[in-house]
């Protein structure tokens, strides 16, 4: 049985339960006459609406709880993978992880907000996990930023890529790398390396494990946060300090 079938079966059971409740509440009158299910629901149709809303919220809560279990089972790889770029203290009390794609418009909207939060919190560890599912430029940019990380210039490259006003192409990404003063021979070797290709695969595998199905997604000390507002990120950080 697939998830969709299971959902509708559960929903049908819910409606029947509500109907039964309607009979209990409205089925007995002083004259002992029985009210039909249809009449009960006609008298109180909002009961079904409220029950369905509650059911949907319960489903969301259950899904969130399942995702949290997956995150906790993979928290070491999420927060402390040695190959993944980060800024801030390695053993900080608060760790913020971002999954993003360099070709994602929403990620570009989040970028200045998150950049300000990073600058305001030097005691927080920020971990960067690029995903590459939107375009070929996503792959090239991820490889470029990870190659820059091998030369200790990840954040400069990352900021320059997100700050670029031009459409990202392989040529543009390489030009950005040159502008950061990278050793281009090493850069070219690194972007072609199996090491960086494997790191990108590992990040994608981790995202699948913890059900990151879209970007941008943040995790603050292992708690998922989806927002484009830097104030929300700062509040989550403050709550963990």
C-alpha cells in the first residue's frame, strides 16, 4: 500500500469517526428519535473541518518527529564532517548547518541575511553543504567552492558566487575563482578530483537520509529551520546559547 492510499483510508476512517461522534452528540433527543449521520453532519459541518485540520496537523507533527530522529541518528556527519567547509570555532556551543544550491533563487535571497548573522556571531560554527540538483552550474559552483576550501578560501569564493550579479556559468565560476587569487593549477586539479566528487555525493546522500527535499534548509544544533529571515536564525542561535 502506498502513502497516498494509506492517507485516504485514514481520512475516510476519520470522517466516519466524526460522523459517529455526530450521532452521539445529536442522535438522542427528548423524544428518543434518532438523527441520521447526514443530519448530524448537516447540523455541525464544522466538526468535520476541525477534525481534518487536527488530523493534518498530527500528520505534520509525526513527520517532523520522524525527520528529527533521522537528524539525531546522523548528527555527527551533519555537524562535524571533517571534509565539509565551515567557519567559526570547531567545537562551538552552537552549530548552524546550511544546505543550499548556488542556482537556487531562494538561497540567493537568504544569502545576505545569513551573511549578516555569520558576521555577528564569531562564536558560532557555520557549516556549508552545497547541493547540486538544479543545474550544471550548481555542480560547477559547488566544485569551485570546495576547491577554494582546499586553499583556505571557501568563504571568499562562496560569498563571491552568491554575490555575483551575472548568471553563473562554468566560465563565470572560474573567473570568480581567479578574482579570489586562487592557485588556478591546483584549482583545476581539485575540481576534477574524485575527492571533491565524493564529497558532493556524500552531502547529497546525507540530505536524502534526513529528508532535505528542498533548499535552503538550516539546522541549528540539529533542529530544522526553514526561513529567509536572519532574525529567525539569530533567535534560534540565541535559544541555544
